[in-house]
C-alpha cells in the first residue's frame, strides 16, 4: 500500500540539484504569472529587433531599417484590431480615433458603433466589460460553427495589452441600456478598481481603451521613434482596409486614405521616387471580401496583405492563392512570347509585388502573433477569381517586360557557357577540316566553308587542293540548321550544329563585333545545292547569325556564298554555265534553230559535280564567290519577316506579292540581304507552300499530281509494287525528294477506310492501312501493290489531257500545272496542310451533293448548302453555331448505345478518332493489374469489331453509369470532335493563294473554269474529226487516181511519188515537230506522233499515210467503206457542232455517277458481309464459311498491249482476263467485282473480232464520242477505251443476261456497241461471225443466232466483175451495213470513258426507281444544243434498305485524305 504524503525536507531534496529542493525546481504558475514570465509565447519577443520594414513618416510609406520590440507592437495591434472588428459587428460604425502620447507614454483607441453591453454576466457574476478586458480566456469568438470575419480567436487579445500595461482604462457607452462604464486596471492587471456606472444618452454607443505600456518589461524607457512610426503605420493600414465608410484619425488629424487603392499608392509613391519610369499598379475589387493589387518588383517577391485587418507581414495561404493565379498566367504568357524563356512559377513570383485585403471566415494563424495565415483555401468562405480583364492588364504591364528581360539575362548567362574563343587548335568536333591558320595571327584571312552534307564537303575538299589548307577550313552541316528565332532554350543548347559553329568560329554570346579579328575565321562561306532547299539552308544560317550577332552581318565580306552552275550547256569544246533557270531560259529562247546542237546537263546538287569540276571551280574562285551586303536596317527587317512567327501577317502579304519569274542576277558580285530574302528565299517559301496547299482545280498537291501523271502516262492498269511505282514516278516526273515520302503519298491516295478518302484515286491491293490506326498500320511499300482505280479516268477524262499545261523540268515534260477533273476533287476528298504563312483544312463532302449542285449551276439555279460527309461514317455531323470565327463549325458525334443498367456499346467513333487509340483510352479507365491503387471507372472492355467496323462493349457499375448518364455519355466517353470551314485556303487556277469561305464558293469558281475547258475540248474534237475527214478525202482521191492510172505507183522512186503528190495538191500530214531544243543529258525521249496538215515545207514522210496503204485497200469493198465513213464524218461534224459544252459535261457527270452506284453497291454488300461476320462472332461460331474457288486467269493475252511495259517483274494476276465466268457474282475472278459485265463483254467482243487494216479504216464518230451522247444510242465505254465495235442483237442479249447474273439481278440496258474495259488502251476489235465448231460453250451465255455478217466489209452479192471506178464509188451502202474500222494513232483525242446515266442506291424525289438503285437504265438519246440540263441527282446517303448485292471477292476501291505538315523550318515532302 502507498503511504501517506509528507513534506520532510530531507525526503524532498533533489538529487544533483545543487542544493535546490524539488519545490524550488518544479513550480506551478498561474496563467497571469506564466504570461509575464514567458511573454514570447503570447505576444512575441520582448527584446529589441532590427528589421527593414515599411513605416509611415511625413505622409508617406518609407521602407527602412527599424529597431522595435515585437511584443510592444503586438499589444498595441490587439487593441487596434479589436476596435476595427466592431465594423463587422455594427456596419454603422464610422469613426476610429487613435492618439499616441509619446511624452505621457499613453495610447488611446476609440471607436463608435455598438458598445460592450454594460450588464452583469449571470454565470461569472461580473460586468461584461470587466470580463472581456480583465479575465483571461474570455472571448466572443469561441463558436467555430459561427462564421466570423473578425481578428480575435483565442481569448487573449486585449487581456495581453492589459497584462503588459501599468495602467489600463476601459470606457464604453451602452446606448441601449443608457449606461456608461469605466474601470481602471493597474499593475499588470493585478489590481482593478470598482466599475463606475453612469448614465448616457440613448443611442450613444462607443468604446475607448487607454493604456500605458509597461516599458520596463520591454527594456525601454520611453516610446521610441521607430516604435511610434510602426504604430502610426498600423493606423494608416486601418484607413486603407476599412475604406471610405470609416473616418480614421491619428492624433486628432484625419488620415488622408479613403480606400485600399489609395493605400497602395503610398507604396507606389515611395517606390517611384528614384525611378525614371514609374511602377504602375493594377487594381481590382474582386468582390466584397477581396481586393487585389499587383505591380512589379525588382529581384524578389514582395507582398502587403491583410486578413480581417490584421497585417500578415509574412503572407500566408491567402497571398499564395492570389499570387499563383497571377504568376501562372504570366508564366504561360512569357513562355509563349519567348520560347526560350522556360519560366517557372518561382521565377515569375520574384518579379511580383502583390497587395491583398481579404476577409476570411474564422482565420487561423501560425502563432498568437498572427503574422502568417494558415487557413486552407477551401475554408476561406469566399473565392477570389481574378478577371480576364485584370490578367490582360498584367500582360500589358511592365511586369512582363521585367520577366522577359530577366529571362534573356538568364539565357545569355547559360549560352555564354558554350562560347568559343580565339585559339589556334580545337578538337572534339567530328568531320571538321580546320584551316592551319585558324585562330592565329592571320585568322582574319581564313575562310570556313559550311557545306550541305558530306557529298558537298567532298567537292569542297577537291577544291581546297587548289587553294590550300592554310586559309580554308571545311565543316559539313547535317541537314537544315535550327531556326533559333523560334526554338526554345533547351533546343538551342542541345543543338550540336549550333554549338559546333560557335566553337569553330570562336563566337561569344552577346558580343558586338565590329570586325572579325576576335574570331578564328574572318569569313564564313556557305556552299549549298542550287535548289530551293539550299536557299533555305542559307537563310537559316543568316537567321542564326542575325539572331545572336547582328553586327557580324554588317562586317564586309564576313558572310559569302559559293555558287555552282545549275545547268551546263556544251557544244564541242565550248561550255556555258548558268546559275539560275531564268538565265538559262533566256539564252535558250535566243538560240533558234541551233539549239539542237547543244547538250545540256542539270546540276541539281553539288554531288553532281565531279572532283575535276570542283577543282576548276576553286581555280576561278572569284567568279563563284558572292559577298552578302548589308545596306541598312531594312535588311534585318526582311530577315525577321522570313523567320519570325511574330510576322505571320507580313509574311502572308510577302508571299501574296510574289511575281513568277523572280530571281537573283548572279552576274552581280554582291548579294543584298534583302534581295536574297525577296528574290531567292521566297522561291523556297512558295515551293513549300505549294507542297502544303492543294490546288482548287484538281485538289492535288505536287507529289499527288506527279503520281497521277505517271499513272496516266503508262496506262497504269496492271498492278505493280508501290515501292517499284514510286521509283518510276521519281524517274519520270523529276521528283527531287525521298522515294519513301513518295511511297507514303501513293499509299495515302489509295486508302479507303472511314475518315480517309471518299474516292480513292489509286487502287489498294494489300494492306494500305485501316481506321484502327489511321493508316499508320499500312504494310511496307515493297509488299503492297497498286494501280489506277477504275473510277479515276471517269473523273479525269483522257480527252482533257491534250488541253493541259504541262511543266518542263530537267529537260523532260512532267505533270501539268493542274489537272481538270469533272468535279472539284478538293471537296470530295478534302485536304489538310501547313505551309509558310498559311495552313488549310477542308473537310470531305458527298460527291452526290457536289453533282447535284453542279447540275443546279448548269441549269442556272442556286446551289444548296453542302455539309461535310465521310464515306462509310455512320455517326452524325451537325452544324453548330459559332459566332467567334468565320465559316461553319460542325460537331461530329459517334454512336453509343445503352444495353442495360451497366452495359454500353459503341458502334461508331468520330471522324479521325482511330479505333486503337480509343481502345487504349477505354482501357485506361478499366482496372489496371499493375496499379492496384487505381480506381477504375469501367469494369471490363470487349471488342468484336474489325478494321472497318467499330464494335466496343464495356460494363461499369450502376453508380458510374448514373454519373456518366448525368454528364452525358457522348461527353463522358469523348465521342465528339469538331471540324470547321474557317480555314479553307487553296491555290486558284492562276496559282494565287486564296481563302474560300464556303464549299459552294469553291464549286462556283470551279464551274466557270470547267465550262471553259469543255469549250476547248469541243474545239479540239472538231479539229480532230475535220482532220480525219480531210485525211479520208485524200485517201479516197488517191485510190481513185491509182485505179484510173492517174498515179502510177509501181516501179517508181518514193521521191518521184512525193513530188507528184505535192503537184496534185494532196494534203501532207507531217508529224508535229517540236521546236529545236538542246538535248538534255538523261532526259526521256518523247514520242512525236501528232500530225498536222501543213503543206508548207512538206517532206516525203508527210505522205506516208498514202504510200503505206496496203494493196487490199484498192478493192471495191474498201472503196464502199471509205465513202460510207466519209459521209458519217460529215454528219458527225454537224452533230458535234450542235452540241453544247454543258451537254458534254452532263454526260461525263452521268457516267461518273454510274461509277458511284457501283461503289455504293460494293459498300452495301461489304457492310452486309461484315454484319454477318460480327453476328457470327457474337454467336460464338468459330467455323468460317467456305470460300468458293477463284476462277483461273486466262493465259491468252489481248491483241492490244494493255500492260504497263515499264514494269518487268511479274505481279499478281488479279487483273488478267478471266478464262470463263459463272452465272453467280461471287464466282467472278475479275479484279473488281462490279466490272464483271464489262469483262464479259470484252471477252465476247474479242472472240468475235477480226483483224482489220489499220491504215485505211476510220472509226465512227458515234463510237468515238459516245461518252458525250452525240449518237442516238448510249453505249458503255471503258475508261481507257478509244475504239468500239458493233454487236448483233443476240450478242447484246447474251451480254445483258450474263451481266445481270453477275450483278445479282441488276439489268443492263442493251446497247448496239460493245463495252471494252478500262484496262485496254488502244485495242482494235472487230466483230466476227460466231464459229459453229465443237467446244464447250461459255457459262451462262445463250447460244447465239445464225452467224452475223463480218463487220469489216459487206458480204459479196455474187461475183464482182471488172467495173469502172466511177461506178464503184456510186455503189455506197447504208451506214448501218458498214462496220467501223478503227485506226490506231489517227488522233490523240479519247472519248469519255463512260456513257451511262447514273442513279443512286436509295432514290429520292418524285421520280421512282425501278429497283431501289439496282437497275441502271440506258441514257436517253442526245438532243441538240438546246437540250435541257439534267435534273439535280439525289445525294449519296446512308442506305436504310439493305438488299443483297452479289459482287466478286476482290477488294473495293475507296478514297484517301492526305495530311501535309510541312513546316517552314522543317525539311521534307509535304505531299504525304
């Protein structure tokens, strides 16, 4: 048990206590004693401190060193804040008076408003004033559930002032109770007098506290000046924070501050007193609880802040809240303005001076001294969100300039770390060939040659062998230099080329160079290719030097360029060099007939020159060296214009003013910087722009146009590898970029997945990419095949080829300036690209909408607004209202379905939101096995779609489903994107960049141009037919002369015959010769097969068309045919002259629309097949349906050469002629299932064909111009076909039967002419009688009737006796009894590929379709020029009715969208 307590002194002696008892060592103090013993816990230090603070002196704030006692300052502040808090209790308070009696060491604080209740507290038994001021831990602020914006919190406050005072007097008037209270405390609240209660007036409410600090406890004798200055400053603080509703007086004088804004001016006045440029403040009263002001600070962050009128001299969470908003905005603005800045928040804060006056609910501080607010932002009780106007003012203030200047200083300091120096030897720079005298006493004589790559370095090294290594150094550049004007600091520091150049030259950052004596080299020579990219490299180097050392460009002869010939012309021992193409063109045009005696060689790169030529260049180095010349500051302005992003608008104007034919005259010895920019670099900018922005006319960029040109040139109807074809294009179209880039462009033109092309111009045979990865999953170009799509030639008719303006480069004819399609392809497939000064974005549009609007324009009607449309897209595209930007904005939305309370299914994604990316996004919301702490939003994801169809199903909890439904499923799962028409920039037909506001504006401009070309086409066709007619007349006359013995052919010299023919006025038909041109080395030979009936200067070969006729032409049958054909041509000329250009266009549009029908049927059939596969997958079936075997390809070739002879390797035989066909469409072995009927007709026609003499027979105009519906019938025509033959009615019926079976029941209108497929170029076919021999009949072909008569000539009506030639000529037969006899190379014109009236899958309008788009009717007979324009055709819409369409098992053809991201600073082809 524990014994009783006792207090024996012996027992309570502390061990080792130095004689002290336990009672002496462990003491208990009252709270009052504890406060007096440990004052720093409550009021802060009672020792003197010296600190730099703001004080109020002589009517201004002064920032100076102050010596004061924090504890004394605090007890004054407690009484002052108590008085100010009354404003929150009683808004009617309007007076605060403070008197500081320095001599009497007395301080008095008075405020009016509701006073302290003069009433006895029932629980404590004392008056409330005494309880508040004389009893510790009493307060009205203990209820934390009550939100208060006062300064008091812990129940100490004024009691601490009482405790540290020798005398403390309370006076208060309670008007409600009409009592006045006075009580005096003394001896550190140790004594108190009895309260004096007197009467006061009703409504008299005020409180006054007067105290005399116990200066001894603060180690002071009297109130010192610094302490008084601080106290006065706090009174001024009150005037600023209370505002104009409270009149604040100090020592009987009103403080001249009426607002927080006025208060801030006191600081600004002091800060600006010694500055030439004044600090400016930006003020905003955010709401009734927050006032904010900001100005700039120099070197360090400053803040002046108040919480409930308490001066938080160390800031706190309220200051951080405001400052972070400002600093974040400034940081983003500065980093955008100067990419090198790389500013952080703390960097920006050091330049801010922030003023905050806030009212916070129940504020919490770090200590009783209340110098730092610790309340969390969420507990402030209000928000302070700075307005955009306030932040914009900050952007325009000196704060930004201050931050930018500091950023530049920081960057300069870092860049100096990589400075070079003038030293004789440097090491560690790969591939540098340093001059021996570099960095030495003769360094100013040295020249550093910067070359474009290693091959150019090799050429320079060959030349240095001539001039020596002492004064010449060589350093190769790797590609293009960085555009330092727009690069960030990290890019510059990490760029090895820039750092190497600094080291080699000895450049020092920020140094002003008046001469080159401080450098390792006195001259910098640029040696690049003489092409656009070479000019860009020169410009980037000039930009680099001008950005960091602009004074160097003013030093004479510092920067020079080494020029090499771009063309050399040689004749014998004579050689001429040309340094610009315009210079060469001028020389060539003046040569005349002697041009052919010259041989020219193009030098597109320095690598073309030999080592011997390199040595020759340097032997005459003064002729190849051009000094750059600085004239005035405009030179620098032009450099900035070309490379600064700040000058985008100026750069646009610069490019708009470009005049073709601009070039620098290389005969001058000096090149002005302004001339270089305006006459050389601008050529690169224009070329870059042309690679990035397509033409309005054909919708193509140069790379795409080259591909199309080469496809047309070689009749690209047989598949070839993409890699192989890209090499062919590069060779035949003067393509000067990488073949890999060209292959990417070919792949893009063949892509047909959703979101790419509406109509793909190239055929994709292989994996050309899918919507799963947006085409990035395409196979390597060496594994995939391509060719022209069937539909391409119906868009770009062959008859227009001769009308185009073909370009010439490297001595060879290349692609035209633009092609002339029958509808604006830029709207069909859209386009996207970024070039110098401009970018463009054009959505895809429905080709049927475009066709309908074209027909409206041709009818003189107004167009109907078109909206974006993407082939195969099942979602919605809706126009949204956007008044901020010009043009229209559309919201593209996918499809999401709710299956039950926890399951969703997505069946379509927005355009260009690729499936794989979206699946990755959904999986990021699903559970992560690697991150167990992750809270998933969805539970599981399953995919059942393929590369074409989207089918993603996922589950989530009911709670998350409700969250998603509340937010909106489309928004929650990111199933919308936006596209717009506000940035539609295109090159017009004149090569000028233009902005189009609407797609209809593009359409109307295209319509005018296209009509002009139909006029030109009509003229060309008439000219060709009349030429054929004249040729035919000459042949008939010649035969007559031979038969009548007027011209003796046997045993005569050709020269004599030539003279006789000329004397008898026979028309010569010479081949059209090109003008005399110098022979280009490596140029491809062009055929000269055009004929012109010019009699002047005729040569013997000009009558070859007569003299080469075979003996068989002198027969009666042939004479009859010629006379019949002559009459046909006469009729044809008359008929064509009556046709209008509009009618010609309409027939092309009808043929094209029929091709669209085929594509729609293919799409519908494929969609049905995919749905079956998906449904089978959902049912769990794993067994695939058996595939029917493909038919073997026919081994027998066509008589005509339909292959592309330029491709030697064998390719897939998918395009071969089928040996036999089946009655079922899915058994077809043709390359494209929808062209089965055309293939069958081709085979049937070939079997019935007979060889016909090419030299005499003329094709029928009705056959040759069937695409324009000039004849009374509407035969089908192939895209590549020029000649047609007639078939018997029975054969046509057979064909219709076979075609119908192959198209799953689609009827084909019977025609009097056979359709020859598009992959036969100039095949000559004649109908032969069907043989009745043995052999298996073709499948699904009806047995023909009796053999038809041979179409070559009429059957003999008995034996023909000898007759006079005149009688023969009279015996002509009807046109229908004489078949056409095609002749190769009679003319270059080709008829339009198709002559079918097009329908749509889902017919709309008043005209009913026979079978919902599966029946194609023959076009009506053509009329005169007055025939009405066809009605607008229906839009190509989504198919609601799905009927089975049988097609072949070959892949469909689709379209491609090309994205061009060329950049002014980046190299590369932008046609990808």
